[in-house]
């Protein structure tokens, strides 16, 4: 077992423990445009009985990026696509909404594998060509989870949740579809456009909000705010943590005042925003 595998194992154990306490989080990765090829298309574009060559393992077991690339060709332009293995029963291309618009292809939002009545194109590798009659989709945001993890998270296959991405460009993504099956591991997928909109870093741990409903906090008027004044460390050099914010929330406070110089952790900022708590340094 290498260091990366050990790190991932420890991370998933920690996330499962947090979920058991009602704190639901998931590692999130973004997907760039790519193609899953059928063996028939592999044979046509490379050579009969050609075997794809793995380049890099992906988070989902058995999935890998390949050294091979092909070009999708439409009347309005082309895109180079990385092949993702292993081979599938049907070829599928996943591109972004903007790429579909640029190529004048209807941006059909689908879950992976649902390709009936979707656009097609020509596939090109050097002087070899193959026609794809259907299979171009814009992948719907989703999360993978094993049945064991799903039991702890209180989720099942086909559920929809919200995904809250914190940070300077914080966003909440609705309609994240749960894909639960043996062989899946905990991971959410956004496309590259969605990730860039939120300033997401691949592997970032984000909060899951179950029920697919995330409403903005109701406004609290200044006169109605209950204030907590905290003295954290000497000379205002303390740290305001998520746990401290949540403790004040549970005690009914809606405004937290800390000395100037207090360091506010990113999770503390997220917790304050989610609970409509005003943070003040003075």
C-alpha cells in the first residue's frame, strides 16, 4: 500500500466518523472533457483487439485515464478527448455546456450511461475514422458512494443532495445525484466549469446538505441579534474555530465579536454564513 492509498483510506475513515455524528462531507473532484470507448470503436480507431494503456488511476476503483486520445469532429469544430478506461459497452463523450454551445451541439444533461437520443459525431485518430451515432452528454453533477457509506450518510441510489463549496467563491450546487453501488467510493464529481465557478480545488472536502433543499438564511435585524463577545488568546492573536461558532449558535447567539487580529478559520466562516451569524472584529 503506497502513501496516497493510505491517505485516502484514513480520509474516508475520518469522513465516515464525521457522518456518523451528522457532519456530512465528501471529497470533490472536477472532470474535464473525455471519452469512454467501446471495444468496437477502439478496434476501428486503433487496431483490432487493441488494448488501452493506463496512464493514471482515478479515484473510482478500476477507472483510469489512458495515454490514448482521440478527436471528436463536428461540422462546427473539433475537440481533443482523453480516453478513460476500461472499455464500455457503448461509447460516451462528456463535454462541458460551453463546449457544446461552441460546437453547436445540443447540451443534453444526463447521468453517465444514459445516452439514448443524444447527439453524435465523428471520431478521428490520425487517418482512422469511426462514426458515433449518439453518446455526447453534459454530465449531471453526482456523487459516488458505497452501500456501507450510504447507510452511514442516510442516502440511497438516486437520491439528490446539495453540495456546499466553501471559500472566497462559495457556491451551493443543487440536484447532485447519488450513485450508490458496490465498487463505488465516496467522491463527488462536478464538471470543470462548475468547479471553476466555485474556485474548487480538486480533492477539496465539501459539505453535503441532504434533502436537496438549501435555502438562504432568513434575515435577522440588527436589533434582534444576540451578541457574544469572545476573548481568544492574548492581544487578539486567538483563533476562532468552527466548533466555537457552532457552540455560540447552539446558545442562540447571532453575532460574534472578537478582538482585532483574531484568526477566523475557513470552516468557522462557513459555519457562520450557514447559520446567519455575523462575525465582527473590533
